[in-house]
C-alpha cells in the first residue's frame, strides 16, 4: 500500500510542474512559440495597432513550459516585468494600460472607418469585436 502512495505522490508532483510534464519535443515547440511571441511583442512596442503585453503574457506562459531562464528574463524585464508579474499574480492590468488600450482601439477603429469606408454590417462587426476586447480589459483588476 505504501508503494502505491509513493508512486501516486510522484505522479502528482510531476503533473504539478509544467516543465516535468512536458515532453522534450513540446518544450522545443513552446520555446520557438515563446520566441516568436516575444518578437511580435517587440514589433508591437513600435506599432500602435499591434499590442505588446498580450504577446508577452503568452510568451511567459510558453517559457514557463520550456525555459526557466527566458521566463525569468521576461518576468524581471525592467519595462514589462511588473506588468507580467501583476497579470500572473492577480490577473491585473494597470489603469494606464487600460487607457492606452482604449486609445489604441479608438485610433484603430478611426483608421478602419476612414481608411476603408466599410458597410454597416462590417462596421458593426468590427465595433462589436473591439468592444468585446475593451470590456475584457476593463473588467480586470487594476
């Protein structure tokens, strides 16, 4: 009976640690995906229509399953580390980031509206999609 409990405990310990439960091939997939998401986040830091933080949140999740060193690098980053740690600990988005999301969405919608002169159905669909995203952002704790 004790042997069964020990093997059960080992299985639970393995299932709790994401890196231990992930195969070598999947760790490579998560590593490549994490690096790609960091690249998209870097591009998003310079382009107003591409978000940065969501890509870095996903990258941190990928690195948690593949590379503790890169995960730590992201979490300790001087510019984005506090945002990522706040998200991981409380699911929080700072008020300044919420206002930036609102401004970026408004600019993006204005560019869409004036740049393409869409019909009413497409306008409504894009507005609904953007409002859904903003609703999610503004319902997170600050």
